[in-house]
């Protein structure tokens, strides 16, 4: 299929299925100019839906300029425009199209921490409006050379990977996402009858409760691609140890071989083979020592680690847990300026629900 046809198909999937844009929706599109082809098609689809689309387009290198030159007050400044969008717009589309994924690799950890902490209020507003169905949002990827290089592919190979994970090579992508939703609903229905979950494997031994919480089935609305089930663990119930076997990526910087010990919901010990200083700074952010999410990846098309959490957290045979803000839709109550997903392999592991093995060696037994 020609590239132009795929891009049109992608835009239609995002606007009609993922976001469900309606007449009169105030709609903001965030990206870089590298995604121009997709952005134009999204713009046309949004107009056809009767929405009011607008753009916020980033220039190459401006994040680095900001962190190199911003004062403390500028790092902590919250744009009134951003605040207005989060409080009033109906739909947001974030199209990741990076110029350089390592742009902030050498930015001091304390600057990243200060900027993240200042955005706690915005994060809370975003999550609450999303849970209340007042703000529809989708995060997706446009394949750039930088993204391809990061995961060891050519640009064309990476584009094929992205489009295949989104079912864009299928005749009816929406039907594929609807089938995934039906399949995952069986898992969610079972998990929502359980109250004690145990992730157990060679690098994982963590237990947590889910009474009063809800497991959520994700199938291409907030993320494209998608394919996971998640919940918000009862905050003070998480106990155990976990070694996240994949690097954690925080604002462009890799933190490798992260091992956490958790007692009564609080991270009491944290070690990293690389990036210890940044890990320490992240954990200083209020709410960052508690887990806001526990999730299980379930998308078999995501078959390669890409260092892009949008894809990696969906990978079949993995679990991920997020430090920081919980998702209100799942009943999670932890508040924080960050929501940082950390990924662990479960291909030799088990998941027990109320003592029953429901998952073994990377596959659900349901």
C-alpha cells in the first residue's frame, strides 16, 4: 500500500476511532513539523467531523535550549495557554515525531525534577477530566529517523513496525481493534472479580490488592497502538521486590537495571546500574514513591523493545508498573506530577489472582 494511503488511513483511524471527534469539539494537535504529512490529513479529517482543530508545533532543539537557559522560575512556570487547554478543550492529539530522542540526555537531573514537580496541578486536571469523559486524548507516533535509530531499525523498517502495530495494513483496522477489545474484556471481567494480585518471576515478586479498584481494557482510544489491561493498586498494599529488566526512559535519559523494594506501598530502596542520580531525583517528586498503575501487556504485534514506552508497555509477555500518578478511571488515588512506566519481562513468570494462576510464561490461561 502506498505511503500516502497509509497516512490517510492512519489519520482516519485517529480522528474517527481513537478520538471520536464530534461537531463543535475544540481540538488541539501537538507535534513537530516532521509529522507534517500526517498532521495535514488529521486536520482535514477533523474539519470533516465538524471540529475546530488547532496546532501546537515544536521546533528542533527548543527543549534543549529551554533546559540550558531557563531560570528556576521559568522551569516552574505554567503557561496559561496550557492550563486553559487542559481545563477547557474537548480533545487532544499528541503525535510523537522526535528530532533527537537523546536531546535531554545530559540535562541536569534537578532541572527535570523541578519542571516535572511544577506540573502536578496540570497532571491532576488532565487525569480527572479524562476519567470524567470530558477530555478525549490520544498519543501516537509518526516514524522519524530518530525514532528508528533509537530502536535499531531503518526508517522504512520502523515505519512498517509502527503501521503494523496499529493494524494499518489490515483492510479494516477498526474491526481489529474491536476484536482485541473483546478478547481483553474476558481478562478484565475475570480480574475484576479478584482482590489479590501476585506478579511472580525470576526478577519480580510483588503483591498488591485491587479491592475497590477497576481493571481497564485499553484498545486504541488513548494510545495508538494499544493492547494492555491495567488497574490502580491499593496504594499502601504493594509489597515486594522487582527488577525492571528493560531500561526506564525519563525525559530522554535511560536509567538501566532498576531494582525497587516496596513496603506497604512505599519504595524504600531503589538502585540502578546507570542513572542513579536521576532515579533519586525522580523519587523526590511528591507521590513518586508509590505505584499509580499495574498493567499487563497483551499486543503480540509489539514484538521488539524500542525504548519507546508507547509501544514497549503493550508488548505481550511483559508487565509494567508506573510510579506516580494513578489513573482515576481505575479508582487510583495517588497524586503526583509524574506517571513513569517501568517494564519487566514475564516470559518465565506467573500472575496469580487470589491464589489462582491465570498467566504463565507470558500468556494468559483464560
